[in-house]
């Protein structure tokens, strides 16, 4: 239950969200971020952690005790603080910078970033070319923000800038060049990844997670 007193600080809001949404749905995330816009990024990041825990806990038979829950909550707060500190210390992207320019400034290539995230390079390539229509999946946003050491807000701005100026494909004779933009889900589903990987990056329950030794 949420306290009758409306939470004011970030920790109070996250704790209330943690108690109210053990396995947050998209509707709950939208509702909480609209209710607390100042902590929207924190709420989305914490929702990702809760969903990750829920998926992992489905495979566990041991019921967590209060000590385990307390330690898990402590690790969650530490992870959020760490992510915020890294984002503040990282160089901010330039105004109007595209995703491609963002990669160049970090000295990253599409294949290297795809290997780091353990995702099909097609997905990173389409994002880089501005041929993927926002919004992008929450799990990919979180992974990209961590890999590039920037806030999700600045990442979203770079992705939007890329989509506004996409790389246009080759045109056939007598035809104008066209941009074949697809949704995030369409790009993921058309990739060569395994079904479990596709489920993971689509934000659904999956037996695969980044770092897993097998799919």
C-alpha cells in the first residue's frame, strides 16, 4: 500500500512505486511517470530492474525472506545512484547530434556496440541510419544509455534527431529515393536473433538475458 502522505523525494517515490508495482505494466509506468514527471527517468529505470528481477525469480524455488528483500532494495538504490552519477559525469551530447554522431564521439562502431549489447547489428544499424521509428524498446534504451554513458533523455534526443534526418536508400531508375522506416518491434522481429533473444528485446518474458551462456 502507498502511504496516505504523497511522497515528495525521489527515494520516497521509488519506494512507493516499488511497493505498489511488484511487476509493473506499461500502464502503471505511464501513470507513475505522469504523476511524478520530475522522477520519470528514475521510475522507468526502476521498473526495468523490477521486471528483470521478476523474470529471474520465476526460475527460483526458494522464497525470499525479509533480509533478501532488504538487500535487493539496497542494491536497487545503489544501482540508481550509480547510473545517475555516471550520467552526470559523462560528456553531454551536442545539441542536434544524431545517434551516428554520438557513436563517433564515443569511438564506437555499429558491430562493436552490437557485440557489447549482445543484439543483432541490424537493429543498431537501423537505429543509426534513422530508419527505426520511435519509441524504442525500454530494454534497449537502458542498455544503450549504460553503454554510451549518457542519460536516457539525451539518448532519446539523439535517436529522434536521427529519425528526423534518416539515411535514404538507393532509388530505382525513374523513382524518388524513399525511407523505409519500421517500428522497433518490426525491426527486432525481422532480425536473425533467436526467438528468446527477440522476446527479451521486445520487453517480454524470456529465458535469455545479456551475459547468458546459452539461449
